[in-house]
């Protein structure tokens, strides 16, 4: 199963999306038979990426939604939050901005049930801030950057805090909005 998963990732890097999809599907089948949750989630993530590369957005989204459902069924709150982040990223990559923001909100609610995590700042930096920027909403993007900076500060992550402020500055400069 791990070999199939590795083959899927390698094929995707080599821009062979059909081979990547087939390998991810095979890995998924094996991991499901073994009842190996982590492997199944990794296979779903690879399948989602491969389907996106094939130009099949609905299949890409389905695999990402299945990953969220997998963690939900297992009662793994952290896994569910992280999978919801990945789903938000899929929506962003597909240009489905409102859906991406909806998943960002869901992931943030899940993360709030956990101790402060760097994963939440990653969600904000990689999905929420760029999405609000693309939707031409600099004040909301700046607010998300401030949230990320505050989380990093509470965790003592000065590098993460600096990245959050950099993202904030980038949004303001791109939109020529120095009032935010």
C-alpha cells in the first residue's frame, strides 16, 4: 500500500495524473482493507491531488470530503480539523473562494476545540488570507493575519508571527490599502 502511495506521488510529480490516480486508488483500497486510517487519509489526499491534476474538480473535492468524513467517523478531532484545512485548500486551488472560506470557518471552529496549534496559522496563511485577498477584502485578510500572528505569539513562534505580519503587509501593498 505504501509503495502504491509513493508511486502515486511520484507519478504526480512527473505529471502523469492518470497513473497517479490509479496508484492512489489502489493504495486506498489496500489501506481500507487493512483498516489503516492514516494510510487511508494519505491515499485520499493523493487521490484528491491526482484528480485535480486530471482536471476533474468534482472527483478531487469528493476525495477531500471523504478524508474529512473518515476522521469524523473515527472521532479524531485533530485529523478532522487538518482534513478540513486540506479541503479548504482544494477549494482555493479550484478557485471556489466562497467554499474555501466556508471550510476555513469550519476548520477554525474545530481548531478552537483543541489547544492552540500551528496548523491553524497555516490554514490562515495558506488559505484564508489569500482567499480574502482574491475576493478583494483586505480588512478581512488583515484580520486573519492578525489572528495568525496572535496564535504564533501565544506559542512563542516568532518566525510564524513574522510570516503572519509579512502576509498582512503583502495584502495591503497588493490592494494599495494602507488603512487596513
